[in-house]
């Protein structure tokens, strides 16, 4: 009977190094797989998060508009939506990536459609009164041109950690008062840069020839200094006047005052009934200590509407 000889020899240094190298390769591969799985999981979580943010915000805004009995108005220049119900109104404003919402009941004096619309349009969101709807909104647009037919188009895009989700669809207005001549859709916004008159630092003008015959619903005057608020008076300058004659010394004798008083950086001035602009230039007369105007934002509707 043969005996099996026992060997007391261990691993050689070469074998040990080879084993360590193979183990390192296997561990590196395992770590790479784990890192890839973690990244995929993180990306999936961000996708789910942004989709949830979008769907939640989109549904809330849609529900607000669906039951707007009186109507809906959207100001693209300010990212501002007004949804007027019978007893209360909603105002939504996009500031940066934040979409805020306010819900207000009408004042007792607002007992007509005109008065309710006037109150909603002139509502100003103060910091302590803002309710955050979403802090991921990159795009917020509402096309109201189909409102007279009972629908609007809502478009919204949300972003989160380099991920983006977009949704756009028709929102059918369940209780829209399509007979209202106040919010019949089709409102548009135009922005004009205020130009300084050559002979006076308190006189400015904008070329409004593109708005001739339009129904002007509201105006907002923005200032170069966003913290100052100063009043301004607007006048119309007669058609056909050469741009070189748009000066403080000429407009007083040639213009007809609209009787409009604006405040820079404040909420839009809303007219109880639409104003029609028939002249070429709109003159902005500022007090001597006034904040210089920057842009004039005009919301209007075509005359046939």
C-alpha cells in the first residue's frame, strides 16, 4: 500500500500575484456593474420624479381651467394665467422655474362679469400670499384662441437634474360661458421699447402703428429700475407726423390725451372697456423725478373679435 506524500509547499509569489491580479479585475468589473446599476437607478428616479412633477402640475392647472365659467386669459409676456369662475378666480404666475397660484373670492362690489374680470386682472401676488404649485416649470403656455369654441391648449415643460418632460394637450372647458364678450379668446400681447424724445429726458415714445384699430385691453409700463414705481401719462400723437417731430415741444399741441395713467413696474392697467389706438405714436410723459421707462407691454384683441 502506497502512502500519499503530503506537500507543505504554499503558493509561490508568482501564483499569489496572479491571484491578486485576477481578483482585482473581477472586483473592478463588479464595481463597474454596481456603479452602472446605481446610475441607471438614479436616472430612472429622476425620470419618475420629473414625470410626476409635470403630471401633477398639469392636472391641477387643467382642473382650474375646466371649471372657469366666465373665462380664461393668458398673458405670455408675464407668464400669467387668469381663470375666472362665478364666485372666485385663480391667478397663476411663473417666476423663474416656480409656478405660483392664488385663489381669491370676488369683492362684494364685483357683481358683473366686467367687474369680476377687472378685479382678476388687477390682482397682484404678494410674497406672503403666494402658494407654490411647482418649482420645476421651465415652460408654461396657454393658447386661448379656441376658447370661444370651448377649449384651450395647455403646454407645460418641467426640468429636474438635466431631465425634461413635456406635455401639451387640449383642455375642454366644461362650463365655459362662450357668449361672454369679455373673455372670448384670441387676446395677444405686443411689447414695445420706449424711445427717448430728442429734446426732453422726461418724454418717451413708442411706435404703435401696428396696433391701429385694435381693441387695447391692458397696458403695463416696465421701468429700467425695477424697484422704482412712478406714474406716467400717455398721449396719442397725430398720424403722419415724422419721427423727427416726436418731441416734447410738439406733442403737446398735436396730441390728444388718452387720459391713461400708468405706473412703472406695477400690475397692468386694465380698461373697463377696450381702448382703440388710431394714431402713429404713443407719447409717455414722465415726471422729472421719474424712473425711466423701459418697455410698454400691450394686451389687445382684433377689432372683429
